[in-house]
């Protein structure tokens, strides 16, 4: 495969003058020049812009022998591949000798026919031309001349058709071939002109940025023909909903854009956005199969008060992103807050990349208490970002963005790498920390180096629990994840299912993964003291877990009541602010030393217990 850059250099550095002309199918002598290289400009004196759009006759100078001219026309008319040595003129009239060659080319895709014309400048008049007379070799007879003259006349007549052809060419390059809408090139030209009108006191206008929500999945499941049909039907829908004053374009892929002048009523804008979203809620049918593909729309307005109206498309894109993040299949109108948010996200993204480089992530630890003894059973490792400007940040400030950047795995890796030293320092200090629980992202679980990292960490796998979210394995229960889980079990690592009850298809997931530990999400634990229904729900979760032989952790234990209730209901372990918030390793070490590992006194007499007994 020859790199495109090399091909580009050939056209530039080739010493032969080259030009391409789009020809009229019916008569090869009718053509429009579309391109030339630098050598062509050097030889003829015509610049690229001067030749593009010109007819082939521009290549025939006034000094060219009439017979040679006729030969050229005849061969072109017959689509012949040929070379001639002729006298010609440069743009400035200077005479010179050249070898002119013509090669017909055809484009199978469009059916268009092209000419490649190449020119080589000759030092002197070629010797044979002194002998060679213009075609025919002897004086041409009048009859033949008449035939050629007639042909030339016809050529002139065909000039009008040439202009038609030129129009088709222009149209082709402004039009999206699949949908017939304006393409990105044309959109950009139009946008410039709308903006320049706006600056000269013209009307404000709205930009609608439209993106299909499930296009990739339609393509993947129903095939590319279906994808194409969907795009064509979206284009048809947009045409129906707009009128001649609007501009509708497909920017590429599944992205469309509409420019609409602002009317007297805001409905003019919201109505269109609404209609697009509504229409796309309808099912899309293809060859007897039907599927859904909603669209999200971002809308922004360009007005004369804007400092940089060119910004409007980026604004609409930000609004589109907002619509997507709010659940897709909806439209959003651009606001300044979104702009600020987009800037903040951008900054967060670049800060996060630096943070990965500089390994600014540190583990914090929250104790898990054995409900039977009140002693520490484990510590959950919770990541914090030691941000150089903003201080210590919780996961809520960055994990979502990190996930969308695909760097969650890297963060988990950095956090994990700090653990062996910390655990070793606890052991050295003689404080007892039986186990660490680490949170693992889907990416990390699907990363084969994870097992290697655990094996080479020097940590005892028997002292490790990994916490995974239901969503992680339900979505990604691919072979690698299965393999990783199997390896983890074989190493003696405990697998816990985190935030149980918040995902979908919980029981199905449970059966698939068979974790040794089930962590009940804090949203179920927190109301158990007051709310009987919540208690019943927790009791049934505990029942399911126990029947599958799992240990149960209650998360979000914030009060003594919570602890008493959860413990009495059968939770094996308790975790929450009641026993300690996540803390740095030094603080945890100090707490462990002070308490000798005893964080709680279970079984204390409490008014709540009576209620539990009544309940159970
Ligand atoms: P999680 O795994 O469910 O972690 C428990 C979260 O609940 C922690 O929030 C913890 O501070 C908080 N929490 C603990 N006890 C209580 C309580 O009694 N009341 C209340 N209101 N909250 C409590 P944090 O540290 O902000 O972590 C949030 C989430 O971020 C974690 O939820 C986990 O899903 C994720 N996460 C944290 N660290 C990591 C990590 O290193 N890797 C990955 N992949 N995810 C992490
Ligand atoms: Ca967790
Ligand atoms: Ca949790």
C-alpha cells in the first residue's frame, strides 16, 4: 500500500504537466478541466484556479497548427489514446513545442468519463515535424476540411451542454450522494453565507444538530442496506418538516443539521425540534423487520449580538451532548450553563490525563465490621484524586468522566499498585487488617494483565475481595471476564457483588456469577428502621443470598439503629459512616492501633431490638 502522502508528492513533484478533465459521454472532445499539477502550471503558465472549470480549448494556443488541432479533436471525439508533438502557446503568448498526450479514464462508480492530459515541453522543434505535415500528410482536401469544420461547429453548439455538465459536477460535490441533502462542504459554504448575512443585519437563525441514537446497532443487526435506508428515510422526514428557506444537510455518518431562520414565534424552532424527536420515536421497518432508532437534537441560536456567531454549531453540538446525557430521544436547547459545563468537562478530561501520568490517585479505606464480633473484617479501598488545585476529590467528581474516556481501568491499576506497600506497613506495625476489598471496573476485569498484577503484587490473594457491580458482568460476561473470574477464584480471591438490588435482572446475575459475598446497597438499608416494606425487601434479599450460601454485607450503616437492625436481620458484615468514613491509610492504621480492631459492641440492649423481634 503506497501512503497517500507519497501519492500527493507524485502529483506535485512529477516533471510532466498533468491535467484531468471531465468529459461529455457522447463526445470526448467536449470536456471541462477539473485539476492540474504544478508542472502543468509551470509549462502552460495557467494557475490551478485559472484552469478549473475551463473547457479543453484553453489548451489549444493560437500558434497551434490547424491540422494538429483537428487531429486532436478527432482523436478526442473517438476516445482514442494518443500523443502529438505540437507548437503551442503559454498563457503569456510565448510559443513553445510540446508533446501532448491524452489517455481516457473511466469511473466505474459514477459512469463518468475523464481525460488525463499530459504535457512535456520539448527543447526544440521536433525534427520529424519539419517533414510531417499536418494531418493529412499532403494538403488536406477541401472535403475533409469541410467535415472537420462541421465537427468544430457542432462542438461549439455543444458548449451549452458543457455548461450543463459543469452544473452537474458542481451539484454532485454539494450533494450528499446517499440522501441528496446538502453535504458537509455545502453546509459549510451556506453557514458562512448565513453568518455573513447575520453580521450585515440579517435574520437570526437556529442550528439543529441531529444525531441518531442507535444507528450503529441498526447497521450491526439489520445490515448496511438497512442503515442506508434509515438515513434516506431520516432525510425524507427532514425534507418534509422543513421548507425552502431552511437548509438541511447530512454532515456524514448519522449526523444531520438544519439551519432555520428565526420566525416570529419560538414555536417555529421548538416545534421543529419536537417534531423530529417525535417522528423518530416511530418504528423503522426494513424487509419485514422493524426496529427503533430515536434521535437526539441539540438546538442553538445564532444572533447578531454574539461575538463569534461561528460558535453556534459548537453550541448546538454541546446541546446535543446534553440531550444524549439526559437519556437520548429528546432535544435540548443550548444554555450558557451547558457551555460552562462543557468547558469544565474539557478541563476535567485534560486534568485526568495528567493525573494518570502523575499517578495522582490515592486509596482511602473504609472499615467493614463483622456483625457477630464487632471487629474489623476488611477495609474497602475507595479511590480519591489528590488534585493539585482542588484538593482531595471523591469518585463522584471524576469517575463518570474517566469512564467515558475509557481510563477507569488505568485508575484502578494505579490505586491497586499502592496497596501492597500499605498492607505491608500495617503488618509491620503489628495492626491487624485481615482483608482488603477493592472495586473493579468492567474494563479492568476484562484486562488479562489484572491477574498478572495480582499475582506479582506480593499480596496474599486470600486477603483480597474484589467488588464488582451487577452491570459489569451482565454487560461484559465475555470470555475474558469469565476467565478472569475463574482465575481469581482459583487464586483464592473472594468475589463480592456490589450495590445489589440497584441493577437489573439481579437474580439472573446472581446465578451466573455466584459471588461469595452480596453487598446490599445503602438505599435499601437506610430506611429499614422506619419502613416495614424496606425491611421486607432487605429480608428477601438476605433470604436469596443465604439460600445460595453467600455472606451478606449491609452498606450505608449510619446509625446504631441501622447496625442493630441489619445485624439482627442476618447481615454478616456491616459498613457505613457509623463505624467510620473512608480515611487515608495513616488514619486507618491509627484507628486500628487505638481500638485493637474492635469497632463496635454488638448485641447492646436497644429499644429497636424489640421491633426487630416483632418483625422476625
Ligand atoms: P461503592 O463501591 O458503593 O462505595 C461505597 C460508597 O458509599 C463510598 O463512596 C462510601 O464513601 C459511601 N458510603 C459508605 N458508607 C456510607 C454511609 O454510611 N452513608 C453514605 N451516605 N455513604 C456511605 P465513594 O467513596 O464516594 O465511592 C463512590 C463509588 O465510586 C463507589 O461506590 C464505587 O462504585 C466507586 N469507586 C470508589 N473507588 C473506586 C475504585 O477504586 N475503582 C472503581 N472502579 N470504582 C470506585
Ligand atoms: Ca464497593
Ligand atoms: Ca456499594
